[in-house]
C-alpha cells in the first residue's frame, strides 16, 4: 500500500472564490478521502432575524449570498406572504420570475467562467464574462443593483419595468442568446474542454439521488428535480421543461448549465410577453404568526427557507438550507478516487457558494 | 475535430472595439435607477429617527437634541430602505457610486441654525435670543458636502 499523505486544500486557493478548507488524504496521486471544514465566513444572519423587523429583514436575507441573492429574497417574502395570507398581484409574480431568471443567468455564467478559469482557458473565461456583463447591466437598469437587485418586498416588488423596457428586454435577449450560442459552443464542443471535463467527477444517478444532490449537480446525473416545476411565482404560467444531462460528470453538469441559460432566456422572453398590467404590490397589516417552509429553485439547486413568526414584528426563528449545503455530500463522494489535479475542477463543477452554506 | 472552436471568436474580438471601459479615463457606466450614494437634504429633515430604526445595517444615527444626522458610509449598503421610510422624503439615492475615501469617519450633517424657508417643525430659538446651541467654530453652516479627505 502506498504511503498516505494529507494535503490541505484551501481556504485560500487560486480556483476558490470563497473560503472552504479540505484535507485531502492522498495515496500517490489519488484522493482516497476528503475531510471538509467550513466556518470561515459565518455571519450569523439567521440569528439577526431577532433584531430586525420582518419587512426589513429581506435586505439582510438578500445578502446571504452575493450571487443568488434575488431568489433568497423571493423565498423569504414568499414564506412571510404564505404565513400572513397575502395575495400577490399577478404583475409582481411575473416581475419576480424575471428577476429570478436574470440572476440564474448571471450566476451560471459566473460559474462557467470560473470553471474555464480553473481549466486555464482564460480566453473563454473572459468571453463568458463579457456576456455576463450585458446581463448585469440590464439588471442594474431594471432593478437598481448590479447583483443585489433588492426589489423583492413582502407584498410584492419595489420596482416596475415599463412597457418600453419590456420590449427592449426581448430584443436584447435575442442578441444575448446569439452571443451566448457562439461562446457556449466552445464550452460544449471544444475538444480540449471535453478532454478535460469528460469522466471527471462521476456521480451516478442513484448516488446523486441518495446523497441528496440538488440543482444542476443532480440534473447533470439525470435526476429530474427542478423546484420551478412546482409553479411558485409565475412559473406555473410559463412553458419549460427541466434540463437533464446523462453523463454525471463535470462536462454533463456544465452542459446542463449551458442549456439552462437558454431556458432562462426563453422564460424571460415569455414573461416579457405575457406580463399582465396591474399593481405591483399590495398593502398589508399585521404581523406574521405561524410557520412556513418555502422551497425555491436557485441557480445551484433547491433552497429551503423556514420562517416562524409569533405575532410580533420580529420573527422567532428563521432558517435557510442552501443548495451548496446539500451538494457537499455528493462533492465528497465525487472527490474520493479522483486525481489530485482534478480536485479544483470537481469543486467548481458543483458551483459552490460557501457564504450561502455558512450564512 | 473542433480543437480551435474559440478561434473564430478570438479573431473577431481582435478587430472589434474593446469590451472593457478604460476607467478612470472614461467615466464608469451608470443607469438612471442605480442605487449609489445616499444623500440627505438636511434642511428638510425633521429628525424623526425613522431611517435610523429601519436601516438594516445600523448606519444612521439621528440625534434630535443636537439636531445631527450621521451616516457611516462604510456601513451603508445602499439598500434604499431609509429613502422609502422617510416621511418628508428628504433622503434620496444618487446614482453615482460613493467616492473612494480614506476618511473612516462618519458624515455628519448639522441642521443649519436658521429655520428652513417653508416650515421649520423643530423649535428654533426665539428671535432676539442667542441660540444656546450655537455652532461650534469651523462647522459648516450649510449641509456639508462629502467630508474632505
Ligand atoms: S427619516 Fe427622514 S426626516 Fe426622519 S430623521 Fe431620517 S432623514 Fe430625517
Ligand atoms: S441605504 Fe440602507 S444601509 Fe444605507 S443608510 Fe439607508 S437603510 Fe441604511
């Protein structure tokens, strides 16, 4: 038996945007075990719910994650609205759906850019970010923030998109799609990328299901879970099908993200065409009393928000189960048996968001 | 074989304008709705303290007695919450981002001692009587702009 050595990976590592630490147990070049430790960016956001009134807490919850912030806000508002039985206007639901899909697009592009960077494919990385910039600009123009859009509020949304902008969103999205097609083809078809990603970080369908993988990590292995199918916000009025991959490797997960980009673009266009007129928020009175589990699909997978109110301005308990948290056991499973050189790619392929995990 | 799939894109970008903006030679992009810097029109502020209570970052300190309104720019996350809750709408969100500064102190705005033109809701010293809370020397009378570096 080869001698075992332990190599520390992270919390500072060129491929990691956020701090996570792994102790990799190696036998020669093969990883035989990986021990994960987190806790570098814990901020105690869940506890803060006792100190901020529930309408203002949405600003805190949006800052759980620097990338999928919008959907955190949406999920929180959804939970409070369910507890307080607030009926949201149709237009607000469509605006929320559009906001979610914009954040999905920029998040997927970021993740694929990081993957390209992790492979050493700088050119691809920059081209992906060039497209991402257009999406982020549009988010800033429509919602006021480049990443933290901050438009969800309990009872609706804060900002409306006027008719003219809705029209330009559709035409702009078509040109973005064209640009995306060209650049994502590289990610799917280029031989060097395929060579680097195929067969790396295998996760079978059964393992993905048993280990509780969510989002593109699960769908890349062929597990059909997509929370949007439950039809929250305006998803029940939009036509779409979950994107499934078959390979279960890094390439398959990336391909799922690529196809989801086009799916998101399509959903945004559908929303812009179908959005009804009307108010964007409703007034409400009272405080939340009761509890609710809100489940939404984030770019990285299913997020669960649990809120419990006791009839005061402050919630009693709030908890988030973020998608990356669920994807950690599959990640450890994938790492076992892989080569040391593949570790960074496998980690990026689940699109980890450590700030989310630690909250 | 698609070994050089990206070649087309690369050649194209060689002959097109740069995608990056040469900041600071060219000004940064901004759009109308950008949440950038928080500003307060102090002469209309009634020091109700709503903004302080609602700010999720505890960035604002309002003191009714000394009639000051302070903002810790390093705490503010430009969320727009205070602007929404202000009853007299004296707060506004500018679409410029906050200028870089080395000054970690807060921005202190002192309400000018003269009553505001329309309605000065707060008690002002009766005419003829010197205001006991006269300003410290050196404090600007009007709402100060960004604190000097
Ligand atoms: S909410 Fe407006 S009026 Fe009240 S203290 Fe703040 S800035 Fe002044
Ligand atoms: S913009 Fe938000 S963070 Fe900044 S002072 Fe106002 S409420 Fe506080």
